[in-house]
C-alpha cells in the first residue's frame, strides 16, 4: 500500500485518513496539538451530504449528540421577503445536523484508533518541502518524514501556510453562544439577515446555538453585555418568532474573513479544508466543503492507485503525481468556488441597508419561496455542493 502523510488530525484530516484507508491506501497523521488537548467548544452545522460521508466511514453511528434541522426559515429584518426550506421538499431526512465540535472530534479520534491509523500528536510542522518524487515534512523537534503525497489539513494554522491568493476582511466578528427560547425549536433553524450582518439560530439539543454577526466593535460590546441586557438586545435584533429569549450561556467571539488559497496543487503537496479556503459562516458552507475536499481527494487517490495497478505501474509513483493533483484541482474548482462566491455574495449583498438592494433581496427571497424548482436547486447545492 502507498502511504500518504496528513498534517492535521482535526475532522477534515481524520476523514481524509479514514477515507484513504477504505481505498486501500495507508495514511499517517501528524498533529501539532497534544493528544490530551482541551476539546474545542465550537458548534458545527453539518449538511446531510456530510452525514452521508461520515456514515460511509462508520463514524455517524458513534455520534449521539446530533440535532437534525428539518426546516430553515430565511428572512431579512425590517423588509419583506421570507423563504422556507424543508427536508421533505428535497426528499432527505434532514437538511443538516447540529452537534458539538468536540463530539465529532472524539468520534473521529476513536475511529482512527480502531482503524490502527497512526497519529503522531505534538508534532508541529515547521516547513514542507515539495519535490518531484516525494514531499517532506520537517518538524520543530528536528524530525523529518517523507511521502509521495502530503495533505495539509491543519486549518491554515501551520507555519508553512502560504499567502492566500484572495482575501477579504469583512470587518465582522461572530458572537456565539447557546440560548434558551420560550418556544421549542421543533428542529427549525433561522437565518435572519440584518444590515449589521446575518444572525443564525441552529437547533441544538433542546436549545439553540446562536451565531450573531456584527462589526468588530459592536460584537465585542454585545459579547460583554450582562445576561439580561444581552437577551433584550437579542430579542430586538432577531424578533419574536421563538417567543422570549430566556437564558444565554457565556459569549465568545470569532473574527470573520474570506481567505482562498485554492485547490491547485503540485509537487506532491495539496491543501484541503480551511487550509485551502476559509469562508464566512453564513449558510454553513465552509466546514462541509472541507469534508468534501477530503472525501474527493481520497476517492481520486483510490482511482489513481487502481488505474496504475491495472497498467502495471507502481502506485506510489502515481498517487500525488502532477496529473493526479491537476485532476483533483479541476474536480474541486466548481464546488469550492461556488461556495466561496455564494457566501461572499450573501454577506456583501445582505449586510447593508441600501433601499434598492433591500427590495431586490425581498424579491429574491419571494422567488425562492414560490418557485419549487429554484428552492430545490438551492437546497440541494447547500446540502451536496456543486454536484447537487
């Protein structure tokens, strides 16, 4: 079996390693964080397409904390236009699922261990050296590793991260926490657009996970409000569709930006997930695109290995070759650029209060609501990506 080196043991790197093993390709993972690092407290929104990937890898049944989203209510504050998406209309059991990041990483860590996939924790990669036949990793502890393919899935946090080919600073931050509402969520999510930025409520357990986008200055102020004042501000910002907001957990903030490095790869190195593209959280596309990166790359590695065996070539020489990586870039371009363009369009078009755009947005939401083919088109691409 040919070996592949993966930098990063987060969900995208772990999914890639597990999918490669299903293809009969050995993977070794290196992770900068120690094995006992404290779990991330973020909340994830997985599309139904991502659930199918995890199901094929035998991971989904390990997750007990996933809350299905069966309906999504989309609106803009202070203007007409509402659109409603439902799982029944797209003929799927759920549009997506909400779960703790820590629950997914724990399930994937156990899956890696059960599959006997080697993970070297506490290994910080200082540099990656591409090569014609092999690429090599050089770690801070002086060790080095080489493989015919190096997959960088470290979220773009590593020292070897290249400068993005395109960046956009939205001058926004996300305020995140969990909130309790007066009315039960009934598995309905909300995406509410405001001139300050979108606000999302995602059903999580018997509560909601809140993502409230605002300017940096406003977000810092909102996050530091006492609970009672925060709940009043949230009700004023979001409206009363879920009744009163009863309680809120402590708030955290995250800066928001667009950074696109690109799927193009060469010299035995490829970047996937947030190491290749970081998106605004509106419409929940970024993480799901990253999982599709991992799945598609592993599938292409498997196809490449099988074709090389049939030709009598050495599989190790073909996996990670320039031809294979060029095929990967071509195959991912529509999905990735579609997600980048869609989220960037939503943020820039909806995060303002210009009257012509406000009316155009309302007409767009109205069209989405009353045209079932358009509704299915949008929903399936949010769930499954460009292939719909």
